[in-house]
C-alpha cells in the first residue's frame, strides 16, 4: 500500500480535480474575485506618473501638517524626554506658529467642539490650549462617605479603581469580580501610559478631583507606577534615580493620597509586580519603596504589595505560577503586563483585603 | 512601525522614492525592497529578522529540492517534508510552545505524574503566522509544479515585501513573483484607487474600530458582570464591526501601499456581513486565508472525497486548525469548531436540498434578509469566543444574556447604534459607487487632489484618538 501524497494535486486521476471543483462550489465564490492583474469592470480611474503621486502626497501631507501643527506640537511636548522629542519640537514649533497666525488651528478647535472632545485625556492629541484640567468641584459641598460594611444590591459598596495599563489589567478583573457579588458598584478609570511623573501628559490629581464627587467611592483601589520610571522634564530635567527625583515623586504620592482620602474613602494602593527586565524591576522596587514610606502618614491608606503575588515566593519574575494546583500564565510575553489569569489572582487578593482588612461583608 | 503613524509615513516616503528611482534596475530594486522590508520588520524587534531570514532559507532549499520531483521524486518529497517541518517547527515553537507546555503539564499533574514539560514563554514574533503560511504555499506550489522555484532574491522579496509582511493578505507565489520579476510602469500608478484604499483603511482603523472598541467592546468583555444583557448584545455586534474595520482596514492600507509601488495584491474582504450563510461568509472574510486552508489543508486531507463522515471530519479539522492558527488559546479552537459545525450543517442541508431537486440555497428577498440576519448573529456568537480572553470569560459574557436584564445600559448611545448600523449597511453599497468616486478624484488637478487629501487626513486625526492601538491581527 502506498502512502498517498497529500500535496500531489496533479490531475492524474481526475479525482482531485473533481474534489477541487466541488469544494470551489461550496467555499469559493460563484464569481471568484478577479485575479490581481485584471482590472475591475467599468472605466478605469486615470493613472498617474509616480512623480505626480509624490508631489500630490507631499503637498497633502504639508497641508495636514500645517493645519494640525498645534496638536502635533502638543503631542511632542508630552512625549518622553529625549532626542526625538527635542527634534519634533524644533520642527513643529515654527509650523504651529504659522498655523496659529493664520488662524488655521481653529479648524481643529471647531471640530473638537463639535464632537465635544475637551478635558483631561491622556496625551490629549489636542492642541496645547486643549489641555484643560477639569476644575475641582467646590461649589456643592459633598458629604464625606462612610464605609458600607454590609452592602446590599440596593445599597451597594461603591468601589473606584484607578490605574495605568497594569492598573487596567487588575481593574478589569476586579470590577468583574466585585460586580459578580451583586452588592458592589465598581468603576474603573484606567488610562494607559500614564502615571504621576508627567501631569502634562495626563493629570491624575485633576482626574481624581472629578472622580470623587462623580462616583463618591467608599473604597479606592490605585495601581499606578509602571510608567513613572522616567525623568521629570525641566528645565532642568530631574533624572530618575536621584534623591531629587525621589523627593518630588514622594510629594506627588502624598498629594494624591491626601486627595483620595479627603472624602473619607479607604484607599488600597497596589504596588507594582516584578518585571522581566531587571532594570525596570529595580525601578519598580524604588517606586514601591517611596509609596510604602508615604503610607503611614495617611490614615485610611493601605499598601498591598503584588511583588510575591505575581512573582515567585522569593520575589523573582515568573511568567507562570501554580494556582490551586494549576499552572497559570500570569504575565504577558512583553514581561511587563498582567494576563487575565494573573489579574484574576491579584484581584482575589484585593477582594480579600476588602473583606478581611476593611471588614466588608461581600456576601450580600 | 504601525501603518497609521508619522514614523511609517516617513519610512514609506523613502521607500516610494527609492522604489521608483530603482525601478529601471531590477536587481537594485529587489535589494532595496529587501533592505527596506527588513528594516521595517526590525522596528519591532531586530532579533526576529533572523527568523524571517531562516524562513526564507528553509523555503528556498525546500523548493530547490521539491522542484526535482520529476527526476528524483523521493528526495523531492523528503525535501518538501523537511522544509514543512522546519517552517511549522518555527511557528510551533514561537506560537504554541507555552500553550502546549501548560496544558500538558496540567494534564500530567492531574494524573499524578508531576510537571514534566519545562515551561517557556517565547515572545511571539509579529507576522510569523503570515510569512510561514506564504513560505509553505511557495514550497508546496513548487512541489506541485504550479510555479517554478524562484531565484533566492525574488523569493526574499516575495516573503518580506513590507506591505503584506505583518498581517497579509496571504499572497501566493503565482500572484506576486511575476510582478517582482517584471518592471512596473512608472507612468501608470493607480493613484486614486490606492489613495482611496489607504484613506478608507486608516479611517476604518483609526476612527471606527478605535471608537467601537473603547465605547462598548472593551468595557463589556473585560468586566461582563458589570454590564447588562443589551450591552452584551451590542458588544458582540460592536466587536463584529471592530474586527472588520480593524482587519479589513489593515489590508486596505496594505493593498493601497502596494498599488503605489506598482504591485497588485488580491482582495481579502468582500462585504462579509452581507453573507447569507457561513460558506458565503468564508468566501468574503479573510479570503486569502480561506483559499490557503482549502488548498493546503482541506484538499490534502481528502476534501470532499469519501463518505459524509470523512467530509465532516475534513471540514471540522480544517476549521479547527484555522481557528488555532489565530492563536494559542482554547477560545480560538472553539471559534473554529463553531464555524466548522455551522459549515457541516450547511453542507449537509444543501446536499439534502439538491437531492430533492431544490436549489442549494433558498432564494427570495425575505428569505435572503432572514438568512443574512441569522448568519450575522451566528458569526457574532463566534466572535464572542474569538475576543474572549478565556473560555470562562466567554461564558461569563454569554451568561449575562440570561442574567443581565433589568439593569441600565448606559453604554448604548445613539452614536454607537448609528456607527454599528452604518458600518453594516455600508457593506451593501455597490462597489461601483466607490469606483465612481475614484474616477472623479483621478481627473482633478493636482492642487485640488492635495487639498482634498490634506483635509481627509485632518478629519481622520481629529476624529481618532491619540495614538493608535496595534491591529488585532498583528498578534496572530
């Protein structure tokens, strides 16, 4: 008996061709798409020479560049400190001036007005004038919240989760888990690529000032820091890893904790996990250390380390952990972010803190 | 380097000029395209350039041996098998090793045998699924005698040509190699069609896909228990819109970029949500993958030969493997099995109708509307598994359809409803309407064309969010 070659489609027996025709009737179009070399039916659009294509494209690009220069300039301003930012600002500065001088930037402003795109958004993607930090709501005094230790479906515990991309990883799982109890109204306010280092890119204190009266949370879970291992832009730039950097960052953490607890909410600050990149891992330890030092000065704030929750018992990075007898992939292949499985593990620990440390009965 | 970025715009401007300046010199043109494409690929991770190079070398020597089928059939077959093993080995290690190890270890642990397979988590190289499939098709086509084995430089351009490199379309050797071998006409650039494809693709990706994703899909799939049943329904419909705009947007841009360089790619999408049944859907969705699976999996498995049981087996295996190609997760297996089951039912039903001397598919306006509606719902059911992070996530999403009634649905806004309906209805617009727009654009003066394009770019960047999320198919 000879092995039938699965890749032999020569029509020697005719059977394979019959199969192909039959399959074509089933899976391929009755009228197959024209092969790439055939033009579509109808008169063809007029062709162009490549130099004309280049000229038109460059002119279009230049028009867009001038129209959108203030936006691009702002995007460059909030990008990480470095040569790329410097070059971009040097190039876009004059263009933005031209755009503003001719009033062209109003085109974008009008469009933003139409689609109501204003406010505190990461990077904003908008002109400098549009980095509008929402004002603190001070006209209507909001009463302080009291932790609801026996929430019900009609009187739920209000939980707010704030975070960067790792905070979003956690927040997705946590909001789902807490919502599944039926007695928690959980909200996630996550902003990727954000932190406390670059309020020019995204202003977390301003965001918190809006979130507090909007959601009146009784518990706030914060996981921020993964993007904070960068210099404070100057002049002069304050370099990450220096005592001056630590002091500024500590001040921002203190201010954030003060604001978060100002209305009586309990705060659980979740630390960063170990990272695959040793340099980044060391930076996360440094940031965790600053947050830990700040915690004792703020009543109602608890620090929850994720270092051994998402790392090995000795605090080493590991993409896999054994959870309830099963190997679980807890970290994304980028060596930084948390998989849904890992987020589930961390979420259950946060939920346990809410139950045990804060004494909240989540069983309804 | 994502397509809709300034980085890529600068890169492409250089590539465009270099390509047309070197067009009269084929060898230099090919070397330039290879250098540019490898630079483009190295933007993600320079180390994986060696992987692309390895796939090219394997495909070259595999095809070299396979082409001697007439004179040395045994060594040709050995060459084919070895090269396929090499290419699939690369794909298997980088894409499935972690998934395989975890599942085998957990099974062994459950059986009391301990954890025997070492756990690894290789970084998934972007584009590996696409260039591996193209390399396989090339070697097999040479073996089958459909194409001659190409010169190494032509093969390298075929596999690495940057417009298709990252996420297709999966172009065949017989389509691309002749275009690589011949010079392109520098006075006949299909500019208006190319620019239409690029702008439409960028708009679909940057504006629509991003909006629908953040407005409903991402919130609902990440925390289904926090959302209502109507929101779950709209999230499934929304994901159908999101993935269509994302993936077809990518291929539109790829096709448009290639056109600007004088190269034609096959179409990859043909209004998939107008499909009247699943077979029809697969004729319209990711068409270059469908035909790849047909020619290199289904037919080698036996195709429609044999009993109904064998045909069912072949369809199911093809669709499950097609599902697994998308990613190392049981949710993709279920997605493939779901589509396979639907295809099997449709196949048997059509066969029964033909046996009763009825048309294979019932006709009529009302019937076709009904068929389109339910096909779309079935496809959306599949998308739930496709987008879910795990099986439990998918069941949680679907479970809300039974438990999530009676609560508010703040995520369902008029703009969201209009967007979803708009994208689906736009698929019923005849292609001729778009061609008329292209013809009108093509006869405009250069300054008018530049002004229009500048304004369209401004509209896209204004309506879209800051930054661009990677295309969904980049991770496959």
